[in-house]
């Protein structure tokens, strides 16, 4: 076996397979890191969802006063806030989904004594339209609401290039500039039955089976096993091939060393005489 593996072609094959195995081990180790990160993120988000209700100012900073909060620290945190809805600042956030329906999130500023909170009051179906969609006005007066915190979105809302009242994202910086007010660095999704949700589809509760999204934890674990299995197969390939070659060569030598029987000799003479293969 060792003599076979020392042959140049097997040395080259072993070197290639060692490289392949190294790459597979690296990918498997990377998947372990991703699994750990996904597990940590899922646990943090579940913890956030089950936390006690806090005042919005205890969870979200005012935009521009400090660094943006880490998404996993604030997402799904239940908060309460008291203020007045500003109907004039209401907008429709395009291309959002609730279940299989595509439509708009209804985003309405809620002015408080300290800063404005961006509030998603609910969802309205587009009905296949890209313009002419209107949402019910928010209720007047002062209201105390409860909802879930979501991190602000960083993409431009493109308000200047869209039909009036429509935006592409919930961007705290652009909302602050447009409203001319300080806003909290994030937004709040109203829970069902809260003031302001009437006439709108409620935003569903988050799916806590895999709240961070993307591949689920068992899928990352399957990737780890897959890559390490590929590494083992790559390392075993030269040995398996060398053993197969040794068995083949040994079988050929055994055939050559086998004694010739009288029947085999007669068949060979007939083949020489009549030009037919010996059987």
C-alpha cells in the first residue's frame, strides 16, 4: 500500500485531496461560527420579545444623539409611549408583505413631549395598484400605545422619486429631516387592538422559531456535518483508490500464475487453427 501511495500520481492526488479537505474543514468551521451566531441572535430576540414593557425612551435613543442601537438589543422589545398622531406626516411604506399579500405599511409619526416616535399602525393591501392607495386617518387626541420596537432601516426612502406619500424604507434620518423634528432611532409596530389600528390589517406576531431569519439552526448544523464529511471523503480517496488498484493488480497476477488445464490447451490449439477465440 505504501509503495503504491509513493507513486508520483498518488502523491499528486494526495496533495490535491489534502487541499480539498483543508477547504472543507475551513467551511465546516465557518458554519460552526454561523451556527453559534444564529443561536445567540435567536436567543436574544426571544428574550427581547418576552421582556416586560418599557418606555420607548428607555429602549431607543433619539436619532443623532448617540450611535445607532444594535438591532439584536432592541428588536421585538415591547414598549409603551404616549403622544399625538400627526396625520400630516403619514406615509405608506411600499412593497411590504403580510402573509401572501403585498401592500403597504402605514407609518404615522406620534409626537411626544421629548421626540417623535415613528409608528407602523398596520398594513393595507395594494390590490395590485402602485398609486391611489389611501390609508385611514389616525385617531385624534392623545393616546397611550403599546407595540414592538424594530430597528430603523438604513436604505434611502426615495420619497422624492415616488408618488406623494409613499416611501421605500423607514429611515430615521430622512424622517427627521422631512418632519423637522427629533425622532427616535427606530420604529414601533402597533400590537393588534391598539389605538390607530382600526381599519388596518394588524402586523402579525413575530415567528420565534427562527426570529433572526435566514437558515435555521438545524440547517447550519447539517452544513457543519456535510463539510466535515466531505473533508473525510477527500482524505480517504487516495487510500481507497490505491487499495482498489492493489486488488486489481493482485487479481491479474493470480490469473497469470494459474496452471493451464488440458481443456484450456485444447481450446487454444483450436483457436489458433480456426481463428476463433478460445472459450
